[in-house]
C-alpha cells in the first residue's frame, strides 16, 4: 500500500495564499474557536507534558500576532472525540 502524500503546513499556507490572491480574496480569517480547534492536537500534547493553558497561550502570543487567553483555549479546546469522531 502506498503512503499518502503529506505536505508541510507552510507549503499549504503558501498555496492557499496564492490562490486567494488570484481569486481577489484577502487573507483567510479564523474565529478563535476555529483556531483553537485547529491546534487542539498540539494543546493536548502540551497539556500531557505538564504545560498549562496559560503557558500555551503565552507561547502563541510570543511567537505570532495572535492574542489569545488561557480562558479562550479552555473554552474552545476540541477534545479528541470532537477532533476524531468515530464513524460508527
């Protein structure tokens, strides 16, 4: 069985950015709940390594232009069941 194609997020963002520009669209914007949902896998792993939501929020703020609070992370975090629903 062949391996699925995988692409780094940076390359996916570059392609999307170009396509949005070609279509006359501005940068895609995400509401906080969608953003936290997208990074919930990473939040889960960081929590398992003992990081608090405050520490995670600080990491995000210090390394991006995103201003988020620990309360927003806690409120919008998507559980593993929400991220990976079983197709029963």
